[in-house]
């Protein structure tokens, strides 16, 4: 008996020793067998660090957490192997014999909090992700040092269960919870019900998915930030309270009971934290969240998000304390994570919450920091005595387009580190509305905590080329062409300057609703010209000059498609202004030539983008449809996907609410079938006017222009053209067609030979 027990004990010990740790499992997901080439050593340390070393033929990666070890693995892969892992490439074939670490390399950081995601990211990028895609994203986070991401998947399940327990009907739940592509704005208290109702299968899938996400994060020493409670309730609840039919308060405290609108959508009600029923809702929310997904160290709440008209007599001090106290009940050690955005945090919050209980995310640090340096959102004392993170927003609406603020990012970050008003800086954050674009900016941002000394974008970009493409040291022709291309991009399109407050990339004119005054595609982009549009074509030509040498290099082919896409979009803006000038000059011949060139550019871009899965609308619609368990569910999911990237809402919300084209996409399929028909229609009307077939649209500032509002060029019902595409289910394939190098060379020879 004793012998048998001893054998069992030895067997268990051997199994435990043999079980791969989280970093080894990550390596296996990157490249099967890769873990055998590394030695992973996890060591205790009060300071976050990773270290690269060598033992025999194996590379040693040390760190005090698995996230920091993963950061070390990523650093080694980039700067020793020329392997860069990002959204377009999360798997690689590592060398049979890894390059040696000749001298031990150690990196430390006192920025121990490294945050990821905006609520919007969960709808604009992740709305239809399955576990396979989420596994890659969690690996991406670990490799890039993220240890504190927002984990908002499945919180509609918490709300559904909670409301049913409170006695609400299934119809009430359906009227309240938004559909998959719009859950972010429901969670942020902007809208309710739109895009739903969600079938039971959706809730089942998302609950299971969130449990897997949280479990994997914890394996890698990642601490998820779970949504908290700050007063949201169904608008029906507030209507009942106002009518006195239910939920009357005992002390007469008022709640925001009148119906609020957000760009045409009905907002959920806000139950003031001073209302006695706030505690009931908060307790039920946290209990259901704990039951389903466990207890977190961090909770995300943004009371009164983008809500400017608060009651004058509202006791904000009491409100913020009530929100914080409700969170502390579920975990006394938990910290409140709050976005620094627009009017938040209000001064009352800074004084109501004890330092150490809250972490503020300075959401747009690369452009509009609140921490004490001059900017559009300047706060004299920043976040005062509270902890905060320096964040990069980078992207709004998940729009496609090359964009960045390299100099601003570097200057603001290193100025912050030594600034007396930023002494409570605790970390960094990625707070993009949409991900999977502009990998160069995220690589730069995620390296900042590990680089104590300021550097220039020029020197960093030279290293980027080697890491990104694995260019060999002796291939000087390829290296020189690529570094020259990236230096041009870094100097121009990736260097949006101080004073330019635009929201994300320079929006493509292709995606604008046509008019004689097109500049930005969405309503709030705040675009201003800041780079020479011909420079992207110059960078594209340089990349094309060495494209045959790099055929099959996944990172290069992705970037080639993206740079050529940008060059075409920039050329199209120039040609657009030419045909507008032709029309205003009544130059019929030139108008016909330039407008035809514009449409040719649009179709050429559609063809080019068809060569990469990432740039095909089919990758978005197929993701959506794949989550349906019936044909009807797949159709509903696809409708969610199509509406979000086009009209965003119904006629009123699209037009009067100005949401149309906010999440526009330069993707193959939607370019040809959605944007092209709009421009073709508009150009044909203008051509008919020039040809005398229709009344001419006057131009200029003549006072009699007000009498021309019934002109055909002004009265096109764009929504009537757009809505049928959102309702259609003609399939779009996700898989690419042709090779990007071949197509890009052909397109450029046709369009840029002049």
C-alpha cells in the first residue's frame, strides 16, 4: 500500500514538472515546438522586469510575471529574430537554431499598470470574435506587456439574468439590451435595444466565451478589468418611477427620469447613486457578476458619460462615493478604473474618492492630455493626487487609414515621466475605438515603458524595418528602400502635429456621402490637412521597388496593401477636388475625365484590397454569420455587422443624428457595392446638369442659392440608397484573391504612371 502511494506521489510530481507553464504554452501557440528552444524562468521581484540570457543553445527569458516574460519573448523575436507578431500575423516559423543572446539584456519599468481597450473596441473590432480569435488577442496582449485589459464580453448576460430576477419580462429585456454590434454604446449608457433582440444562443455563447477569456488572462498573470455599476437602468424603470407606478423613493431624492436622447437613440435611465434603489440594483449587479465571472481587482465605471446636463441640485460628492462604496462591497481591495474623457473626471470626483481607490485613464494623452500640460482638455492640476495611466487613443470608429502622432506621443510621454504634476503616473494604456490597424503605432507605444531614455522616431523606425520584415543585414538594397519609405511615412502621415485635434485617420473621400464640399466622411472627425498626400505614393513606389524580393513575407504584403490603399485614397482626394473645380468652372470635358478617373481609383482600390483578408468586408460579415445557430440568427448578426459600418442606425439616427459613416471602412466589397453606387449616382447627376439635361446646380455665394434646394444634386435620398445594402445577404467571401504584389504593381502602373 505504501509503495503504491509512493508511486502515485512520484507520478504526480513528474506530471507537475512536465506540465508546460503559461509562457511555454504561448510559445507553442506561436510555433509548435518553439518552447523547447527557450528556458523560461519566473522570479520574484518588486519591480517589473524581463531579462534575456543564454544557456547553451537555448535562449533564457526571465521575468517576474508571465506577462513580463512574454514581453521579453516578444522583444527577443523582434530584435534578434526579425519576427514581429501582430494582428496580421500571430504565428511564425522560428529559426531551427535561435540567434544567441551574446550579452545579458535586462529591461525594467516602474509603470506597472498597462491597460488595453476602449468600450467601443468591443463593438467596432470584437463584436463577432470567437474563442480562436480571442486566444490570439490575449497572446497579443501578453506579448505587448498588457496586464490590465477591460474584459467586457458577456455583460449583457449579467444584465439579462438580473432583470429577469427583478421581475422584468423577456420583452422588457429585449427592449433594453442592444444587439452585438452596438453593445458598447449600451454599456456606456448611450442607447438601449438597438440591434436586438438577442436570441438565447447569443447569451449562451457569450457567457462561455467570457469565462474562457478570464481564465486565460489569469493564467498569464493578466488582471481583467470588469464592468462595474454606476446607475444604468432601463428607461422603462425611470418612466414608471416618474409616473409613480413603481420605484418611488422614500426620501424624495430625484433621479434622471425624463427620456434622454443620444444622436436620436433613447438612452437608458440613470438611477442617481443617491436614490435608495441604487444600492439594490448595485448589489444585484455585482452578485450576478460574481456568480458568473468571479471577483475582480479592477472595475470600470464612467458615471454621467457624455452627459452634460446634470440636475443643478445633484450631490455629486455623494454620487461618486456611493458608486465607489458599491464596488468595495464586492471586493474591498478593488480599484475603480475611470476614463478621463471630455468633462470627466469632474472636480467633485477628484475630491470625493480617496487617493489609491481610483485609476484614471488619460484617454487621449498623445493629443489632448488632461494631466497638466497645455492641450484642448488642459487641467491645471491634472489628476491631482490620484493614480493615472498615459493612454493612446489613435483610432476612432475603427476607420481604415494610416495615422499616428509619433513626435507628440514621444514628447508627451517623456515629458510626463519627468513632470512634477505627473508624479502619480502608474502606467500606460491603449484606448483605441478600433484595433487591427496601424500596428506601427501600437508597437511604438508598448515599448515605451521598457525604454527609460527618450529616442527619436527616426532611429526607432530603422529598427522597426528590421523587426517587421526580418531584412538581412547584407541586403542593403531592400533595407535602404524600406527604411526610406518608413522615414517618409514617419515624417508625414504618421506625424500629425500639435494643434491638430482630428479624431483618428485622415478619412477617405471615397467613404463620404457625395457633395461638392466633401472633406471628412464622418460628422465629428475634426480633420485638418497635415501631410503632403503625394508622399504616400512615394513610399508605395519605394516598397514596390523591392516587392519581388519580399513576396510571401506576410508583414510586408500587409503593409504594401495598406500603403498602396492610402496612396490611392490620397490621389482620389486630389482628383475629387479637380472634378469639383471642373464643375464649378463648367468645364464639361475635364469634368468627364477627372470624374471617370475618380471612379477608376475607387474600383482599383477595391481590387487591391481583395488580396488581403484583413481588408475584405467578407471577413467581417463571415465572422458575424458564423455565430448564428440558425439561418435567421445568421441573417440578424449580418444585419448588425452591415448597419454598424454604414448607416449606424435608422433613417433619423443616420441623418439627423449624424451617425452615418462614422464607422466607415475602406474594405473590398463595400467599396464596390456601397460607396461606388453613391458616387456614380452623384457624378451622373452633375454630368447631366453640365450637359443641359437637368437644372444646373449654382455655385458661389449668390443670395438666390436658397431657391435651388430642389436641385437633383441636393435632393438625392442617400439613406434610401444605403439601407438596401444593410438588408442584403448576398455573401462576401473572406478569403483573399490574387497576390497583393502582382495587383499592386499593376494598379500603380495604371493609375500613377502620369
